[in-house]
C-alpha cells in the first residue's frame, strides 16, 4: 500500500520535527521514529485507527501528543494531517475536499 501526504500534512510533519529538534536534537529523531512506526501500523492494520469522521481515522503516535489523520483507500492511504491531539480538534476536516476522487 502506498502513502500520500497532503501538502499541509507534510508541512505539519516537517514543522513538528523541527520543533522537537530545536528542543533537543534526539527528540526530532524520536518523533520521526514514532511517525514511521505509525505508518507501519496503519499499513498493517488500516482500519485499526480510531474513527474520527466517516472513513477518516486517527492513529496516535507513541510517546508524543500527536496523531496521523488518514483515509484508507483501495490503492493508497492518504495522510490528511499530523495533528496535535490537544489543539484545535477537527481543523483538518476542511482538507477532506483536497483528497480528490
């Protein structure tokens, strides 16, 4: 299964990684590792994430207050957001129109 990140999700991933790297360089590495682990879990069990809205799910990251908001399709998994779990819930919903067919 291939992954596709919406541009906004990619920007969130990069920004959050930079944020943790500024705090401590190894935190940036650990954050990226947590994201990769979440990708692996989503790929293995795409329907295991917490249902958020319709066919949108959230896979929580280990050790960080973030989750990957995603939609699983037949040919791909689309990452809609790299969301902080305690800020602005639902802000990512406006991005669903960018998923395409």
